[in-house]
C-alpha cells in the first residue's frame, strides 16, 4: 500500500476512470504489461491505482509531450482498442496540469 | 457503478490519495457527510472514488476559487484534522487544471 510521491510542479496527471465488463479474460496480464511499459516511458513519474466498483488510475508525467507519446505508443494503442472491445463498458480520460501538491505522513 | 461525467474544459480536479490506519471509527459517517457537504458547495461538478489498498478520490470543480472555498470550509477543516489524527497514515493532495477530457461508452 504505497502511494506515488509528490513532485515538483508543474507536471501532468492523466486521470483514467472506468467501469469494467464481466468478461475480463486477458485483462490482468495486459494491465501489468501496460504498467511495466508505461513506467519505462520517458517522462513517467509515478502511478496510483484503486478499484472498488469503479476503477481509478492516475499516472503522473513530467510534460504534456510525455503524455502524448505514451498515448500514441503502439502497444498502448492496441491495449486501448482491446479495452473498448472487451473490458470496459465505460471510461473517461482527463489530462490535467498539476499546479499544487502536498502530502501528509 | 457510475462515473462522473466529463465537463467543459478548463476546470479543476482535486486528486486525493490515501492510506488508512486500522482505526476507522467514525470514518464512514464523516466521509458521507463530507461528500454531502462538498457536493452542495458552489462550483462542485462531480466526484469519483475507489479504494483497494490505497484510496483515490477525485473531485471536480468549476474554478480554483471553488476548490479554495471547499478546502477552507470549517466542517471540512475539522474532517481534515480528524483524518490526520485518526484515519490516515499518509495522504497526498494534488490540485490540477483539466485541459482535455473525453469518454467512451
């Protein structure tokens, strides 16, 4: 149970919220693979993820260019396509510039 | 299992991530009360929340002024204080300007 750190502002957060289908075959492996690939991308800072009913994943990136490169990554595009066909009934994506951050503990 | 809508950009997201203690007495009632009060604040747009190991709550606001007013709300300040004393071993707060959003499904 580890949270991502806070970082020097400004940086970018990609907020992904989702509702899953009941046919999750292949999902776990793909999610792990995407976390591995994404965290190796240039400009990746960290990620937080939780699911209970809905799922929320927030990934943190140094620049908007880094966000765009990851979105356009070919393996990631294929994962996005499979997600729409098989795993998600609904999702939202928000790209947001983090202007302030602080922590406790 | 309902996700918040997407909204006209720009708007603000407050990303709250947390790790809880094992003494959650009073937490559930307070969380419900804060969701009720927060969603009645001027400028409140919506909220998404999930917990599995870590917790992630993202609330959406029309302006930075609305974010500041909610942060300074007296009942909310008391909830924040109790959170630090009783319910959270660690948390992070990020205030971010949503520049793009889209949805599927």
